[in-house]
C-alpha cells in the first residue's frame, strides 16, 4: 500500500484513521518539518491509543502515509517534553 492508497482507505480502514489521528496529534501545526517543535495533543494520542486493536497495521499505515516510523516519532515527541 502506498501513500495514495492509504489515504483512499481512510474511510474504510480504522488503522489508517488511527495513524492519521496520531500524526495529527504529534504534528499539530500540520507542517512536517515543524514536528520536532510542535506540542503533542496528549489527550488525542491517548484516546486514539485506546481504540487501536492492531498496532502492526497502524504502524504500517503510518509508514505508508508519512514515510516515518510511528514508534520512533512518538518516542521523539515524548523525549521533547
């Protein structure tokens, strides 16, 4: 699945929606190069995490959408605090 396919699956795939929600919560400005400076919307991260039933699929969708590793990005955001 490539980025375009992943975006098109957002309506049908909870994992794609979850990946998009997590990215949005970690990159609140929406500008990818500012991600390291953005604050994290912790409540959105926690609420989204509660709904994840297949972390591997969410990680794969995140990688396809953003060409980044979800766990690496979340760790970087956590360490930024």
